[in-house]
């Protein structure tokens, strides 16, 4: 008795590895898109052509157009700002403060924030702009 071997040749594209790659790409973009930090305070920054961005963990002072002030997304009274800054800043010569003022905000309110930052003994601060 002879045993016949049946050799079947299949031609086609193997999709399992392509599905794995697509799954990894979708996972990567989903994770990275949710890690973008959008502040809850809605302000519109003025534009600048010479702005350079630098990623650091800094204290951010928001000046909203209604005359409201926020320190890292939490409301703060302007008179309490120097005490809060001196409490949070460890090295006044190296740490940065970022001041983000709405383009509709009163210019004098941004100057007041700069004065209070200087009263706290902090000499390094930046005004945020949008490219």
C-alpha cells in the first residue's frame, strides 16, 4: 500500500503580523495623544515670531482677561502671590516662572504680576507667547 502525501501550496499575504503592527501604532498614538496637557483656563496667547519653547517643570502664572489670576491652574489673589512663590520656589536664581497673559487681558495686570514676582525675589521669568 502506497501512501500519497498531499502537498498543498497556498499563496497569499499573511495578515497576522500586519495586524499586530497596526495595533501597536494605534496604541502608540492613543497614548501620546492623551498625554498632551491642555490647561483648563482658556486664554489666547499673543503671537511672536522669535519664540523658542523650552520644556521644564515651572510655575505658571495665568492672567485671564477678566482680571483673574491663577497659579498652576488654581485661582490665587494677587496679594498672596509673593508669599506663595517664595514657598514654592527652591532656588530663586535658577528656577523659572512663566507668565501667560491673555491677549485681551489688561496690560497693567501683567505688569503687576511681574512686580509681585520681583517682590518675591525671583529674577528669572518668561512671558509666554504663541508662534
